[in-house]
């Protein structure tokens, strides 16, 4: 097949793309100018098309292989490809101890530079970096309010943003976040809120004695791990498209190479992954059913859009302040 350029595809912005795939026990290949995955059975082989121009992330689990031609087409379409363990959760292959998934990012010399340059204008200043971290935390709660307030199904399952208990959690969260002067204080406040939300979710779904275990011991923990890694895929895609390296975190520390992925993923985890992990665990859903539910919720609630908008606004906030001050100074001089 002749090479093609990204312009040969119908251009869809990454923030508007609809699909995120997790595949296992199949072979991904290029055939007749398309990327397909092949599943084998005793009686017949089946081919399924992957609409790469409308795909953000392709996550390959157990028993998968991919051809060089397929990787080339995925890269040209700007699809982020990752290798993981079964279910997309345990470590399978990585070159960094902090990375749960090995990401292969498409290479492009034409990605934007303005967001990285804007990020650098505040990142080396401790106080400005803490201010950005606070902005992330407030954006996280804003999204939680948006999702839980507008979803009737979540309300029926007991997840009500206006519940007095939730509002009590948030009153304390807002106060402690506003008063925080160190990164460690923000992390402690975040951890306490998340712990309270876990307890709230466990009570809402009648799951007694729940304890968060990253080495999962029950269905709710399995689903939390799985859903979190799906969120990491969207976060990694957001940062790659905007050209911001994963090491420039504002919350999770300057020593973790992938920490900014965790910061961005946190914008949507509490609002979507957390409630659906507990609801699906209560209903004894399969891993595939949970994954479909979460991915649909990402799409319905425009999670990727929200990630892009939040990161862009924070990246450009310092530059916008400088430009505003320069404009005001210029107008003052002219008057």
C-alpha cells in the first residue's frame, strides 16, 4: 500500500474522537488500506475494522500482536497505542517503574508548542505551580458536580451531588485546599476526599467493609483499577496532542516521569470511574460490561473535551495574565 498523509483521513480533533479500544487475544493488522483486528476460532476467522481517524487510544492486552504496517497507519492517524496486562490493569511492559502501561506515541514535528511554553512560564515557580494544582483540584470538583447532577441513573443509585454528606466533604476540601501552602498538603487533602468518596460509594451500593487495594482483592477494586487506566489513556492522549511532557506534574511530584498523566486523569476519575466501579460491582457485571459502561460515560460526559479545555486553560493562564498586564500598562501609558 502507498503511504498516505494524515490529510488523507477525515480530520477529527482528538478531543472530539469517540473511540477507545481495549483488545485481547487477537492480531491487529493492515488490510486494504484499513486497520483491522483478527480473532481466530475453530470454525472461522473474523475481521473487525478499527476506525482509526475517530480513535484516541488503542490498548493491547493479553494474547495480542500488531504488525508494523498497522503501527505505521495508527501513528499517521495520531492514535496512542499502549501495551498492558489482562484487563488493562497490571504491569505488562514498561521502561519506567512509575508507568503501568507502555505507551507508544505517534511522532509529529507539527504539534503545538504554545502549551508547553505556557506551562514552563509557571512550572518552575513553586507558588505558581501550587496555584495550578489548586486549579486542577477545583476543576475536578466542578466536573464531579456536572456529571453527578445531570445523571439520573447515578442519582437512582444513590450518588447525589447535593447530598448533605457530599457537601460536608466538599466544604472541608475547599477550606483545606484554599489554605494549602505545600504540595504535600494538597495531596493529603485529595487523598482524604477520595477516601470519603469510596466510603460514600460503598454505602450507596451496600458493599460493607470495602478497602481500597491497588493489588485488587474484589470486584470493586478490579473495576477501579481498570477504569483508572482507561482514564490514564485519555490523559496521556491529551498531553501528547498538546505537546506537554508527562514529567511536568503539579500534584504528584517532580520525580515521577508520568506524574502529569495522573494529575490530568484525576479530573474525571471521581466523577465517572468511581461510581460506576461500585455500581457494576454490585450488579456483578463482567469486565467487558464495566468497560463499555465507563467508555460510554466518558463519551456522554465529554470527558476528553473537559481534559483538553482544563489543561489548555491552565497552560495559558500565566501567559494571559502577562499579556493582560502588558495591555493595561500600555493603555495607562497612552492615557
